[in-house]
């Protein structure tokens, strides 16, 4: 990509960048067919959870809902050269595959979108500062349809919350995690786009329209995230031979085999 340096700089400074119309119509059609197949089977298996509170699923590349052929389609999409160019632009030191997630609109109309940093679900407030300073997990969001997209607060991957952000994000002092926050940027997305953003910046997905987005999570091998990798979501040895560029998955396999 001719603008690789610009993208690196924007990610380092702002914590995100978006590439418009990055994937072709054929690439998106192939991806969409697999994801919709997964989504329908997942909804059947999780009917009550889906109706009452769900807004995402995970482990998309696992064996539970997809055939080997479908999984290979995903693995080849995730590790395609054009995707690896994007990944390498933000993680230069042996990027590794962590997981996939699928984000959709909640059925429950009472549910609202909410501000968060991913690390808040694994760490107490006192430890979140350290995580932000020392580790790096990156989301690559690929929407399957037109959607409202994401709302981000640029630069928060590099700094701690101000008082208002912390109160809203953790619902402290009577604040709600759905409240508007200043200095945010809304990024609408369409099929073919890819949004790259830091998992630890302050962000929220925006509900509405035909929201269905595949998130690919990758991390720096020097970070201690091997325990987050599910072996069932990685390609088998036989499948690796059918993946054009398996480096991202090989790095994960090396990590979990040595833990």
C-alpha cells in the first residue's frame, strides 16, 4: 500500500484508521456466505441468549458451526496478503491471531450501545493503565453490510481517561455508559471497508441499520495473550498447507505450544 507510512502514523497517533472499499465485491460475497451460515446456526443454538441480551458472538473460525471448507475460506481471508499488509502496518513484531467476533444488533430494544476499553473486562481499574501502556491488541473490523459503524475517542489508546470518561465508562457517580462523550468521532462503515483500531482505546459500536461485522483480533507476540487463543479456532496441520500465507496462525500455534 502506497500510504502505509501514513496509516502507521495515524494509528500510532490516533489509535485507528479506516480503509474504504478495500475488499472487492467477490471477496465480500464469499466472506458473507460463510458468516451468515455461522450466524444462523449460532442463533439456533443460543436462542434465548440472542433474544434477551446478545450483541456479539465469537470463535467464528472454530469447528462447531463451520465445515473445513468454510473455515479455510475464513483463514485465507484473514491471512490474505492485503490483510497482512494492514496487520503488519500496526504490529511489526510477529503479529499473532487471537480470535474472531461477530457483532450484530441486539434483539432487545432496551439495550443500548456503551463506551468501553476491551481491557476493562479482564482488569480492575488500577491495572488498566498498565495494560494500555504495555500491550497491544488490534481489531480489524470488516462490516458485511451498511452500518452506523463505530464511535471512537482518538488518542485514548495512549492516555488514561479523564474524570468524565472514567465515570461514564464504568458507570460511576451516577453516570451511564451510553452517555455522549466529547471529542469522539463517528465512523460509518459499508461492506468492503476495514476499520483498524486499538482494543484498548475508548470506543463503542453503534447499533442500527443492518449491523453485522466480523472483527479479527490480532496481537503482538511479545504480549502475554497466548491464553486467549483457542486451539480449536486455529487451522490444523493439514489445513495450513491450503492457506496461502499462514504466518499469522503459525505465530499463534508457536505461542500456545510453548505455554
